[in-house]
C-alpha cells in the first residue's frame, strides 16, 4: 500500500510537467515482422522498392494512408525485416490492405512467391499510438536513417505503465529531442497481434546516435525518476530491442 501511495503522489507531482504531444490525433500502425533467409534477404529489398513501395505510394498520394515504410535488421533478434503502413482511420487501413493484397496476387504473383520463399514467416501486429514527441502521423512520415524499437511484455497494470511513461519519461525524452540527441520518439500500445504489449520507437540520424542515445536515456531516467523507473520495469519486465536500417525509405 505504501509503494502504491508513493507512486500516486509521484505521478500527481508530475501532472504539471511538460509531457508528450497531446494525442489530438491517433496513429494506427499495421506492421508485419518477417523472418528471412539471410543469404537471400537483400532480394526482398529490391522487390520492396520495385513492386511493393509504388503501390503504397499511390495510396499515400490519394490520401488513404499517411505513411508506409520498410526497415532492415541491423541488430537484435530473429526479425529481419518490417513492412508497415500508418494511418488515422482503421477502416480505411483495412480496406487499403485488402486492396494491396488483391493487387499483388493478381499482378505480381512471381515476385511475391519469391518474396515469401525468402521471408517465409512473419508476425502481424496492429499498434495504436499513445504518446509521441510530435504529432504521431508526422513522426511516421519523416524518419531518418536509423531506428531503435524496444518491444515490451507487460502485465495487467500496463495502463499504469502508460501513465508513468507519459508523465515521467516523456519530459526527459522531449528534452533530448530538443537537444538534438534523437530525432523523435513514439510510444505504442498493442491492439492486435503477438505477445508484445507496448513498443517504444526511437529515430536518429545513424546507428551511433541511436545507440548513444539509448544509453543516455535510461541513465537520465534512472537519475531523475528512479522510483517510477523501478515501478515501470516491474510492470513491463521483459523486452526485446532491435536497431533498424531505415535508409530505403529516404
């Protein structure tokens, strides 16, 4: 009870602190995380650029999606590639995804067979934005060369973890954005998919910047909000970290 009281008082004290960008708009992210044959996976990058990306670009130009992208594994676990689309309207995203699948099945069967033979399994997730350093659709549209994603397993108190993140961690991260340590950040909650319940997405100009920032972030949070960090870590107590190459989106 005392620990819970201390947490409540700490959060109340932070209410007036500058936090994340107000969620006047929400981003929904459809993401497919692929496991691929590493000896052949570069071929999927070509298929993405020549076949897949132009289709998504047409939908973006028509205003039906806000952003799309492709990320290549640089460090982390078993996922080797991510394909993602972003929008503000779930129903439109579902329609666009269905149309995309129909188009590639009709017009690009050979390329997609090759793609699926190289990346033969994947995990689908739908994420919703909770907080961001700027409007989340803008974050998705303007991504630099490198990204880091931390995928977290959380218990039933995950809503409390969101509150801690927004009130205690976001002001520190916003300060880092203003200092140029990192370009942007995005905090996502699970809607549909696998085991991970939350994801923190960070973007920076290159791998060195993103890795240096990752260390600095948790050092500063530990120094400034140690009690809330311990509480957060007790709720979201397991995570998998990936560094992604975003250069094919530029």
